[in-house]
C-alpha cells in the first residue's frame, strides 16, 4: 500500500523519457518504491501528475524531450537533475535493462548522490530559439555543398570540368559549362542551389542582426581574426552564461578538446580528445583554426603557436596542432567575453591565461 508522503525531502522521482510515453518510479527517503506508472509524453499529462507534489527531486536523462520537460518542471517548483547519458554506465550497461528499470535507477542514483548523475545544464528557451538560426543555416550550407558536389561529379563524368569558383557564385558559373546532354537533368539542381544561396544570405543577415541586438558581446569575440559572426554567436548562445566557468582554460575541456586520461600506477596512456559536449560548436572552432593556420591566415600569436607544434613533425603533428590551437582559442574567446576587453590580446596575456 502506498504510504502518504507530504514532505518534499522524502520524495525522489526518476523519469525515463520516451517519444510517446514516460515511465515514472517514485521512491521514499528509505529507498522503498512507492509508485511505478506510465504517463503520456504531453504537457497536460506532466501537469496532471507532478501537480500533486511540491518541490520534489526529479531525475531524468538528457535527450530530445528533456529541455522542455526540465524547464516545465522547474517552473512548477521542482528540483530537476538532467543526467548525462554517457556517464550513467549503471543504466546503459545493465544486464536487465528496461524503461521502467531505467526510471528506478535514475531515482536511486539521484537519491544517493546527485553528483553521480553528472548533471548537465540546458540553455534557456530564448537561447535555444536564437541558436536555431545558426543550426538552420548550417543545414542549408551542407545541403548546398552536396548538390554542388553532385553537379561537379556528373559533369566531370562527361569529360568536362566546371571551373573553380566559390559556392556563392556556382549557380552563375555552372550553366555555361554543363554539356547539352545533361542540361535537362542539372537545371533543376542549379535553380535549387541558387535558391539555397539566397536563403543562406538571408540567414547571414538575421544572424548579424541578432548578434547586434541580443548578443552585443559577440563584437569583442570578432577581434580574433578567423572567428566569424556564426562562430561568435554559437559560442555565446551555447555557453549562455560566462560565469559558469571560473577559469577560461576550463572551457576547452568542457567542449571535449582535452585528451582522455587512463592512468593507473605507473601507466599513463596518451589518448585522443574526449569529444564531449557540443559537436557543432567544436566543429566551428576547428574550422576557425584551419583558417588561422591556413594560407590566408594572418600572422598572430595563435598561428605562431600552432605552427610551432606542427613543425615538430610526426604523423599526426598537424592534427595535434589544430586541436591545441582550438583549445587555446576557447580560452581567448571566453576571456574576451567575461573581461570586456576591446583590444587584441598579446603573447604575455596568452601565457598568463594558459598558466
């Protein structure tokens, strides 16, 4: 029989989120199961169930539905822990795994020690909405690149080559170089590429306007040559609160740019980077580094630092240099963000930040 629980510190609720239904397990302060049930994954169902309680601890895993559900539960006055699925080995490696079992394990882990959940912080609803401008633009750019590559490959198979040109000008240069036999098949693709280019330019204008009005601090990040508006805005919106990091050098590790570690006794292996957190932002930072270290990059401290590492030789010297500069770049971006500096940093400042 379910006992009456009135004090919020006596209740821990684990919720395994599904696309259509959520499994719930409620345990008391003694670790005894008081309730197991399934509710629909709708705002109305969540209001109906959690409205019966006040200020309880709710544990769930990060996923597609965790952002809006966690924000909703917090508005209702509950304490919410959003666990990192990668770190919850006790759940995904269980020999007796089921959705209801996952909900129970979430509740028990949160009840025992919340830090074992490796909780993550979801960005605000406004930041999530603004960041979609950047991600939507990225999807259009990738689709355009695939179409351009397809057209070039199809034309090349006939013995003709489309001259080198930027993606923005491709729809202007390509038609005159397409063989007559392929024009009927390629013309719809060229028109689509032209429309995509127009849409991408519209997103660029929206991103510039958003940076100026909602995130004026991005202007300071643009002082670093090689960092564009898209990267600056994505960096600010993804991290959202600069005060979450006490030290600027911690940001690189948070973005998965620090190496894994497997140390035991006298053994300390050299492993690859963790690649944790936001994949898209990490890709943007790496793209910036490729520009900084590339033929069009200006002479600066970051470029000199990367070239020095790459000059050591070895099979993966260039890759290590790119990762090292990307990690250093995150330090500079965060420092410019929190310090409100309006001048580029010099070598002495870089050494001080990295110390």
